[in-house]
């Protein structure tokens, strides 16, 4: 009840104090565009600000808050401004304070989670929690889920606790109780997850604890359950403002709707075209349907861009306009047309990488752009490996943003540790790293005993592994140590016959690292698998494992570059959101790479991939270059690539071609071309490692039909058609087919296409 009492006290204080001088309204709006001014001075009621990339949304949001404080005389504690990051919240507080002084100090400017925690701390008893409840981090939650799974007899080696926890998290974000989760679909796996979910909830209760998802969900439950608490906050918050509204999930949207219900003054700022976090449960429908849910909504479009040239914006507009789920708008700028977008098609990823480096040097030499003002974007982390190596070889300083250097990633270091033990069996650091990776039951006590044994006998830790029984390591730990020793013997025998690239694959397979990731099946696990494939491709370039490892050691030393000189930023396009650079190179524009293979059979996924492309393009301020490769090594195999549809969606008149166009190879997909059937990723993983996967792909048989130009075929989805041409051989055979319905032409990879002769 302290909040209610505090509110009245604050109101009295506000009325009695000598307020600081008002800012003239004109001073808050005279440097704004007309649409920005409309948003800032909005008189009240629902307000949707559709803020295109680079349109000054942060300025509008902070001026709106300052206007409420200074012109409309709203008390600070009556304003709730929600952001997604602490950095954004701090920036908003700073900017508002610069405009209105100390009167901004008592505003609620917080992230969703911090705002919910503040609500729950004051009212935890409504849900039966004590005020001092603890918050589980992800590791603690995963550990508890694992314990529960074991109690239920679930094999945690087959079904990973991390995967089950992700399903529970998704259920909470959808506001589903264990019972409601099961009602959606009562298959055996969901039944198991529902049981774990229920026991996990019971455990949290007993421990007076919440996990990160609970902060949001329980805040909503609290407001729904207790009318007094709900009405108290509804009356307090006269204005609710939300930044990056396109990134909200169902629970966050519900929270905002409840808190803004009484006064009806809800202002949301965002851009459906920049909604790229579907994998985090973000629901773009929240912003798309906002006006439908609030019929008296005032919608303001911020279309003037203050960041990029018109050529870059025309490219972004052309790409995103193909999406159906969006609020129409057209970005424009006063910055002039600028240079054309440069495009380069490399023979392979190394040729692509060399051109990227040359392009960076051109930016520096011709336009005096500093290294720190340049960025290289890619779709998946695995792509950074070749780009990092090219930077190192060319002496170009670089940094990988929001992520580890390729060779510093856990799964890569684990496999390399096994490789080091094959070259040097006495490598103690490598041995200690992977003796329990994947888990073999070798815990801290066993490691201490082995180290003591090694120290007493003046031998290496790796040698002590061979004497686990003498070292006093018994039971499950002893069995795990013996398994590790036997594995090293098996790998060492294989290393006598296999070249480095195949040996990396064998390590990943025989150690169990690959199986663990395949069983996990999460997006993170898929990314880690792709990294292992890239590692195998890197090793395949060397004659011996020793040569490969030495090269890595030398690369690490040469990577110690002068930070004061600045560095080129390497990052995924997801990480790039919210950033801007004078010069940007977007790489890997190939079907199955970008858009990702998962998007080839899912229209919603494909639209999100296109939004990601839009985000990448609009990070560039003055110069933008696009690249792809005709062939790319994946999982140690050279694969033909198909140019991304996004490449062709950028109008040719905006582009300067920097490579020789090869008409026979320049083929692209449109949104209706789904020949991959969404299985290319699983197919590649299974074939490269010779491992059985949960979705092991087998050839469709179409690649063995011996199709020729003029042959009639029928496809399970597209119906009958005529073969126009055939290229490639074996599993790589591709056919261009004109289907009877609509006379549409599509390129199909025959080994994974469901078609037969007519």
C-alpha cells in the first residue's frame, strides 16, 4: 500500500514546491519536423508513432516526455516510460533531465523487467510471495529443470533440460499455465514438458523464487487478481509510453494494456519493418493491430530519415515493400542521392572476403572513413571465420561485436582441445577442458584427485588420466575418466588415416559434442553446429593437424592490433539493430544463408528475414556494398550457391556491379519458390558427419530420374510442369521447371524435391 500513500504525498509536495521555470513549448518543438511535432504535442488518447529507421524516434520520445512535464504539467511519477534495455532507459533519463532539470528524477523510466520487479516487490503478497523473493538466473533455472526431469525419469541426455526450459519459457510468454499448455496439443512430449513445468512452478513457490519470465507474467497476474492494486497503478500512471513496441511479446503487451486502461493515454513507438526478434517471442501483431484495438488511435508516420542517402533508402523501401504484414510507409531524406550500391559476386567465400577487404581499404583511401566507422554484416556467426582471417592477413584491425571471436567460441575451443591432445598428449590445459565435455560424471572431486596424483608423481595431468583407479577415482567418475581415455585412443587411431578437415568432423561426432547439439535442437544449438561445420572447412585447407593448429596460434598473436587506431566492426545483422555506420558491407546474400534455410517454407519466417535485410540496409549512412559467393564450403564440402532473392529485390538502377555477371549461375528465388522444402540444414549436417539426426534427410530419388529439357514432371506442391534445363550432378543436380499453373518458373534441388515423371 506504500505506493498509494507515496503518490498522495508526492502530489502535495509537487503542489507546494517552487517549480523550476517552464520551458517554452516552442523550444521543445521548433527544431522538429511537422510529423515529429504532431507526436510530441499530441493532446491525449492512444498514439501510435510509426518511426521508420533513422527517423529520430528517440528525440520524439524524449521531447514527448518533456512536453508532458513542462507544458501539460504532468507530475513525474505519473509517467511510465518503458524501454527494452537499461542503456536506452539511462539515455532517456539523461536527455529528459537536460531538458527539464531535476523534475525528471521521479519518473518511472525503466525496462519491462525492472518495472515489473518494482511492482512485485511492493505487492508480492497478492500472489503469495514474500517481498524478499529471489530471482533465478538461467543457469539456476536450467539446473532445477534438470533435477526435476531426472526425478521424473526423463533421460536428460536424450531430452536436454535447456530445450525443455525454452519450451516452458515460450509457454510463459504466451501466458499459458501448465494445464493450458497441455490443452494446445496433448502429444507425449508436451505431456512431459507440462509435468516438468508444473513441478518447476511448485519448486519456485516453495523456494519463494521467480525466474526471469515470471517477473513479467506474475506482474500481470497480480494486476489481474487484485482490483485495488490494479486501480492504484492505473490511476497513478496518467501516461504510459513504450519504446520499440514491435519487439513486445504477449505478456508485455497485456501489461501495457492493463496499466493504460484507466486514463487511455498510451503512446507506443516502433516500426513493424524492424521486428526481427520472433525467436524471442516478439509478436509483430502487437504493433500492426494496435489501431484496431484502440479505434480512436492517432497514427503519426515518421518517414523522413536523417541517417542515410536516398539511394540506400530506395533500396530498403524496395525490399521491405514486398512484405504483406506491415504498415505502409516510404522513407525519404534531404541528404541527397549519394553513391550507388556496389555489388560483388565472388567465386567462393575467400574471393568474397578478399573483395570485402579491398572495399574497406577503398572506403578509407577515397573517402577518409576511419576503420571504426565501417562494419561487415553477416547472417550467422559461422560466417565470421573467413572474414576474420582475411582481416588478419590484410592487417585490417577488427572486432567482433556482441560475440566471441570465431576461435574463442566454446564449441570450437572444445573440439580444438581434442585436436591439440592428438598432437600433444601431454597438453594439460586441453585435457582438463574436455575431460568432462560432454558430461561424463567427472566432477571437481575427481579432478582434484587426478591433479594430486599427477603432482605427487611429477607427471602431467593427462598422464594421470591413465591411472584413475590408482588416483582413487572410482564409481561414475572413474567410469567417465576411463571413457575419456578410451576416446582419445580411438581418435588417435583415426588421426593416422584422416586429413584435418575430416578429423575435425570425427572429433565432433565421436566425442558426443555433435549429438548433444543435435538433440538440443534450439536455435543456439543450430548456430553452434554451423560453427563446427565452418571449423571443419577451415581445417580442410591444411595438410596436417599440426600445421592447422600452428596457424591458429600465429593468427592469435597477429590479432593483437592497436586498439587506439580503431577497428572494423564484424557482427550479425541482429546485433546491428540500433547501430549506424558511414560504410557497411553486407555479405553472404545466398538462398539458405540469407534468407536462412528455415525461412524457405515459412512465410512468416521469410517476412522476418526480409525485415532483417531492411534493418541491415538502413544501418548504412553513406556507402553500402552487397556480396555473395557462387560456391561456399559447408561442412568441409564445396557447395554451389544460389543468389539470395534479396539481391534481386534491390533495383538494378541503384547498383554498380563490381564483378562479371555469369548469367547461367545468376538464378534467384522468389517468395513462392520453396524447392528446398526446408530441409537443407538437416541434410547437410547429417551427410557431413555421417551421423543420424532427429530429422535425417534422405534423397528424394528425383536426382536419379535422369531428367532432361522437355521432360514432363509432377511436384507434390506445385503440380505438373515441364523441365526447361538441368544443371549439376548427383545430390547437387538442379532443374529449372515451368509449372503449368500460372506458368511459374522455379529452380529445384532435385535430391530434396518431391517430384516424379509424368
